[in-house]
C-alpha cells in the first residue's frame, strides 16, 4: 500500500483527507504512483502533471523521506520506505504564496 | 415575480448573490470553491440553471465546474467521480490541448514574447466561459495563451477552433500585462455563424462561419505603444460589448480609447469624448437602450485606480462622445480599487440593473440604470468577474 499526501486544494477537489492510500502494481516510481493516483481520483488529472507532456507542474514539488525528489526521473524507483508504505510520498505546493 | 442572480468570480472563490426584482435585499451564497481563483461563471441563456465556472490555480491548473441547479451543487462535467474498478478514468473536462499542424504534427504557430522573440503557445487558464444562446450543452472557453475552445457535450470535452490561431497573424500577437489572453467573446443572437472575440494584445477578430475562420477587425484603432500605431494586429483591446438588437454595433474599451463600430467591426471611431480618462477595462450596454453605454474610467499607465480617488461610472445615452458621471452611492474619496474587464454586467428587468465588482471586494448594484448605487457586498476577495441572470 502506497501512501500519498496531497496539498489542501487537491484534497478538497478529490474530497479526501490529507493522505490517500493506493495499490500500485509493479515498480514503485513517481510515474506509477501518479498513474495510480489519477486512476483512482480522475479529477486530479492535469492538476499535478501536465495533460500532454506529463511533466510535473512547475509550482509543485515531490518529497519523500526528507529528500526533494522533484527533479528525479519519473521512472526512477522511489525510496524503499515509500514502496513499503512506511513513509508517504509528499506532493507539495511551492511556498510562493497561496 | 422576477429574480436576479449575480454570479461573482473572485481571487479566492465564487459567490452567488440573489434578490427579487426590487433588488433591495440580497442573499449571499459562498464561497464556492474556496481558495481557488474563480475567473468566470456564466449561466446558459437556454437553461438558466445550467451554470459553467472556470476554477483555476497557478499551482494546480485548470478545472471546469458546472451546475444544473442554479449554483446550489456543482460537478466536474467530465464525470470525474470515483471510477468503478477496471473502468477507464475520465477526467477530461479540464483538458485544453492546442491543435497542431495536421501535416507536420508540430505546433501551429508561435507568438511574440515581451522582448519581441517568438515563443511557444502554453495553456494557462480559462478567462471566460460563454454558453451558447440556444443549446445548454454548447459552451465556448476563451483562454490564455490566446485561443478559442468549444464543447458541445456540456463541457465534458473541449476542442480548439484553431482557425483563429492559425489564420496567419499569430506570430504578431504579444502578451499584455495580464498575459496573452483571449478574454472576450460575443455571440451574434441574429446570426449563429457570427462570433466576435478580443485578445490582449492582438485586437478584435470576427468569424462568419461559426469560428472556423477569422478576420482581424481593427481598422481605426490607434495604439501608440506598438511600432505601427495603426497595425492590423497588436492592439490591446480590453473589452467589447454589443446590444442584442443591434448586432452590427459594437462598443470597445481599449487599453486607451473608447471606440464604436457601426459595421460589425469593419471600422472603428473613437467616442471617448469628455471622459476624464479613456483608459479602463469594462464596457457594457443598457438592456433596453442600445445607445446607452457604461464605462468605468481608470487612471493609467500603471496606476489602475480611479482618477482622484473617486469611483465613478460614466454613462453615455448617445452611444459615446457625451458622457455623464454617475456617483450617487459610490465612494468619492480615497478609493483606489480597479474594475477588471469581466466585472460589469446588466440585468434585463424593466428598469435596467447595472452591476460591477472591484478589486477591493465590493459588488455595486444600481436598480435604476446607474442613477444611484449601493453595495450588495463590500468585503469579498478581489472580484474578477460579474455576470447577471434575470430569472422569471
């Protein structure tokens, strides 16, 4: 079970709490986690990754295990603690205002 | 008895203000979508309980919402509810994808950046949603970077009318201070094939074939801030308004200058007349008097607040040139708000109601065509848009 923490605006959009839990098949990467997240909560399509390019939206960042993973390859394996469900994958809005 | 429903988009949510035909006592509903920028909400003329809303965020992108009960409840029209196991995800109602060249698969065109270099088109947000005059499921979305999209399935899916960007002048369009936004669309009630749009900073354009092909209609505009003040495109048009019974007569508030056209935009004449400043954003037409028009003069460049700290609406009963100031009930001291381009509307009651919202969070209403004003609300977030529905 993969744990994902969402920023406030996306919690209200998806009508969920701070953390959602997902079953993710295969290797645990940013792409596989976000694919699973958008499949479970389709209203989030386009809000985290661009519809066409599938790139991270510029004012969002990804963190896990106190590391900034925003600039890692979307296909790089996420830390073992995320894959095991011990630690959440954090989606965070940039601090600039809001 | 008639009712009035005022749809207000603000920087931090949407509000719905309702009153009976007297327009004295108001109920306020909201904030809807609290915390999101609500650029625009508008009801369908064919089904007033169908309302479309543009919900946007610099962080999370574009969302489209719709209501079928006059704004009491909302849904994302693409059916973005939880999918059943193994069902394909939907979630396309917020998907605005620019057309590419069918021959090369590459972007149709580039546009001019602030420094004059060419820049790729990048979708930012929907500025305005314009429902069809006859079909509740057909709605136009005008967006930044400037383009026109249409949905014919109740905003579930969107398709670009790319003849606008592709007609040839796109590389000359450039962003204004608010970005390169297509912000205004006017549908001709007597001719469903005729559409007008306006872009900052490109100018006004007209289609005679339902949006497939377009022609710049900027003859007569003069803009000192571009290399050729009379250029075919490049003008920073802020807003266009039309009376439903006079579809060939257009009124325009440009970056500077108030203009009118009596030939569907083929040529324009300045009608700024005795205005204290001819800069501004909004312009609108009285519901029953096609030659009675309203503007809110704003000081510029850069200041973008009313001259002398006095918030004044100006009304011309002669289609321009001769203007009277309307001040009763409006602050005449220390007022430094702005009135943005989509933030004025009129109702169609016998005594025409006029409404506008400010960046200070006030929504003012006049139930007597502008003679007197009173705030419906005065402490909302900055107002981005105001639309009015007159309900039977």
